[in-house]
């Protein structure tokens, strides 16, 4: 392995980051280049992504690389969240900023869509979990609101695709991102043509789907000159952030599950082929594209978004707390005061989250948590109990025993949640890396350009590069009765 570097740019729903990674001496060595905030912009009651500002932050990442290093990177890759998209006209111009997945335009759209194509048929053709924010329902809502907007679209690109196009002038859609749309057929390995016909979506606006690790093109002359680099190759890693994060899980064997923990918690297992049957449909699990020919069999769960929104609300009241301070307050609070169905639709949209939590507890006949530490503890305990609920379903659907749960992503910094998770699930929890998405992005690039030979080698390099944190269950018996109580409020 050489000391050549790749750039991995990870775009999250709240922040973005860029790293330079190199693979040398049996390790992955990572240096941060740039970190920036991200989030929706509200205009006349609609939430949008400011893609031009994000593109400028991407270019700033490349400028910082050029100013720090003498040699050009051997490639760069971008990953992002799924489902959201942009439409382009025949001249390759963006028609409008992409709408944010938390925008209210999809309220009720999923049930209306089932009147066109049944839920069972949609699942049979896509194998994807039903969430109102999925691309299918966003397009359905857009078509209902403005039918002409789809007719005028020549090209459809998902989020990472948009930035790859801005960088190279080439339009493609990468496999892992395509599967999040609920418009891709994992059995036929192509866009779900019948769904497009049934819903009246133009199939000709869609791009060819390419596998993770595909070279998209090179930086255009304009971009290269702007950032001070040569015409660097742009590789599509697993452009869906969770797929990249799972690629970097430092696991051995196959008796493990994962949680990619951040704004969302994505919990599941890496499998070879999609599992599409009535039991999976009833459990609302999903088959999202992975790397090296795998799928990620998982459930999308609400994650630390609830605490992020609480923190944001308290800041509006003039009370600034770090996440560490909030966690310390939660640690000191009384345990098991009340329980939340953290996946309840009331917690999906932005707003006064502390009040939403109190209202949920009041509506379900529970004690309302009032002080901040108690609110945060209720959320963390409920997240951990939800993990237990999901892992039991996961084991049943796959008929497998899971011994260890690997948690990666920014959520690993919350050590209290990691310990609660071990306690609630009564399983060993292994955490880190926190920057798994960016590292996985880099690993897939390295695999494509021949710096490493296999996904297993990449995971071995990650194990050799970081110090893992292991949490063993503490008093799991004390979590049994709270779990039974939690189940009373699940899916109310």
C-alpha cells in the first residue's frame, strides 16, 4: 500500500465534513480538511436544501486540500443521505432547489399512493421500508401539486449525484442511493419500470445505475482551476451515507448487527440477497443497497434527531447546553419515568420537541418529564429500548442469533446511550469509528483504485487504526420490566 491520499466528503443532514485518507503501514490514517454546518432553508413554508452553498463547501474542502498538500489526491468521493432529489432541464440546469425530506408536502401522500398501487405491490417490487419521506411519495406529491414540473424535467439526480454532476458534468445514480428511493427493483436490478408507469413518472429522466466504486469522471477544468487541483478522478463510493458507514464497521465473522447512529438510527444486518416476503413487509424492514454485492437489511429509526431538536428549542429560549452537559444531566435524572415511541410521526417534523415529548406522555397517560435532564433521559432510554425491540424482530426475520451490535457514526460519542443500549439489548455493544461514513467512503475508493484488495481487508485496516470501545450489559434484569412497559406505547 502506498501513501497516496483520497478525499472523502460526507454530507449529513445537519453537517458536512471532508477528510483526506491514506492507507499505509496496515492502517487507515485520516486527517480532517473541512467541516461545515448544513440544514434546511425555509421559504414561504417550504423546506429546501441549499445545494449551491453545499457545492461551495465541497469546493472549499478541495481548496483546503490543495493548500495543505503538495500532491493531488488520487480520487475523491461524495456520500449523502438518501431519498431527496433534484430535477434538471434539457440544458442540465437545476430547475429548483431540492425539497427537504422533512417538508410537509408528503403529509398523507403515502396513503394516497396506495390508492394507485397497493402497499403489497410496491413492497414486492422494491423491498423497501414504507416512510412518507421516500422519493416515491415525494414525486407523487410533486406531481399532484404541479404536474407540469415533472413534464419539464429532463434528468433526475439524487443528492450525491447532483454534486458529482456539478464536479464532472456526468450524470449517473449509484446503486446504494438508488435503492433508498423505493423506485428501484433489487431483484431485476433496475428501476421499477411498472411503478413508473403506474404512477405516471417519466422513466426517461432516470440515470443508469452504477455499482459502488464506479469512476464517474474527472473534475471539470473550471472546478479544477477554481480549487487549485488537477483533473482529479471522481469515484462514486457507496453514495448513501449508511452504506459507506457499514463498509467501515470493524467487525469479524457474521454474528453481528449494526447501528449507524446519528440524526437517524439505522439498525440491521449485512446480507447477500434481499429478503422480500410478507413477514418483512409487516415488520416494515428494508433492503437497501450495500457494497461488494451485499444488501443492508434494516429498519430506519428515529435517532438523536429528537435530542438535537430539544437542544435547538432550548437555544431559542436562550439556554445553551453542550451535548455533553445534556447527557450529564440525563445521567443524574431518575430512570424509567416514562417511555416514548421514538418512531411516532409526531417526532418526525421540526418544532417544539420538548413540548411534543410532554404531549405524547400526557396523551398516553404517563408522567410528563419537565426538567431538561429528565427529558433527555426519557429519550435515551426509549431509543435503547427501541433497539431491543428491533433486534428481536431482526433475529426472527433472519432466523439468526446476534451476539454483538456494532455502533458507528456520531452517536457513539454519547457513551450513556451506548451503555443503555447494551443494558436494554443484553448484548455486547462495540462502538467506533465515529467518522465511519467518511472512512467507508474512502475505503470504497481505495478498493476501486487498487489500494486495498477486499472489503475484509478494509475492515481489518479499520480495526488496526482505532481503539474500539466495548460495553457489556450492566444490570440487564433491571431493563426487563421497563421494556414491557415501553411496548405498551410502541406504535400508538
